[in-house]
């Protein structure tokens, strides 16, 4: 069950990371969130 939730969260983070990556060009704070999402995704897997 936890593995399944983790997989869903990972996919959402990947999409969110991509969205934030585009935003990060104009907003440094978004880039910081991108890094947080990256580490969270790696903790999950």
C-alpha cells in the first residue's frame, strides 16, 4: 500500500518538478522548491 502511494507521489513530483523547472527561470524561489522536490523524490524511491 505504501509502495503504491509512493509511486503515485513520485509521478506527481516528476510532473511538478518539470512545471517548477520552467518557472525557476524567472523565480529563484521556485528553483529552491525544485531541489526540495528532487530530494523528496529520491527519498521516496
